[in-house]
């Protein structure tokens, strides 16, 4: 694939730049973006002149997650099925494909750095945390708000980066944290002032790019193998199944009906307000 619709690709000075480019939607993930991320990573991985990948986003944010306004308010897809029954394997097939596409950043032999400004939230955090190294602007925000309803992070990287207690702290609340806190907790490598973000990522990439590609690949494979030995793949399988359940449970269908009737932004405002959400579904509250 050489023509991309959701991102830009370029390479120079032993670095490949993959830039998510749906800035009018805060680089929200549509049906095409996961496949294009994988294609861009594979292109970089196949180029012997590329030693490191830099992943970034156009516009005011890195990535605001899945285009849930579209998926919640409209249509029938693998991860938004309508009707009385739910095909769990159809859902799993679609969402696991997306997870593997994001995780091409982790599985590639070429090291990857994610540069976060603005927001890396929900599915956008899955993309970011699939990279080997993450550098954030101090004022940027990262979190997985759909943990409150309608989502489970399919890459499961929160626990592998944060440890058990802080992963639970994030996923039992759906809260966001800024770059300073993310770096202090070890979720990301470091956080820098926003006006220094580009320079810091370039300096880190240049340092990595000075190492031969075969050495980079072997070091990355060795570290990744340790996570695989800790059960990474099986955890992702469970997380991806749970993600489908959250969207098709009674509570998940309640949230979707709320979005259909009153709009996705109103549903999100209710989700994040601290007001109770019904166990087992229930009537949509009056406006």
C-alpha cells in the first residue's frame, strides 16, 4: 500500500515518520486506519535504511480514540451489532484484527517511538502504548474512558506498563492523567514541555538510529519475549473478548440507545459525570 487516506508516511535520515492525519476528527480511528497503520509499519520494517519509526498525529491531538460518535449513533458493524442477538466471533474477528494492526508497532523488528500531544485516549491510548517508547508533552492527557462503559483496552498494555494497582486505578475509574503523572508512574518514558516535544523525540530517535538495525531487532525481540512469557497474547485475547461484551451487554446497549436518542456527546457527558449508570440497562433518562 502506497496511498494512505488516514495517515502520512515519509522517511529520511534513517527515520520513518507515520503521522495520523484525520485532524478534523482529532485523528479518531475509523475502519481504514488500523489497516493503514499496519501497512505503514510494514513499509518501514521492510526498508533497510529505516532504523526507527516515529508515530505522531496531525492537528490538536495525537488520537481521540475510535470514532465513537459514528459507531454509537449509526450503523451495524462487527463492534456495533444491532438486533436481539450478538455474534461474539464476528465481533472478536474484527476487533482482534484491529488489535493486531495496532500491535504491528510492537511486533515489528524496527523500534517505534510515539509522540503524544493533546490527547491519546481510549483506542488512541491502545495505539500509543503499542509503541516501544512513548514521549508525552507534559500537558497532554492519556486515559481509557470507555472503561466506565462500552470498552476494554484490547492491547492490555496498561497492566504491563503500570503494574497491577495503578492499572486498576486507571481502568476502574476511566480517568485521564497528564504527561507528568504518566511519566512519574512509568506509563510512558518521559514527559517534556510541549514546545520541546519535537526536539526531544528527534534526539531520541537519532540516538537509536545510530545503532545497526540487526542489533536493534535483537534487543527488541529479547525484551518483547519477556512480555510474551508473562502471558501477553492470552491477556489480549481475553481483553478483546471482554471489549465486545462491554459493547453488547445490557449496559452497553443502554449506552448506545442513549447515544442514538440524545447524541454521543450527551451519552459521554452522562458517563463521565459520576451519575450512576444502570446495571442491566433501563430507561433512558429525560434530557
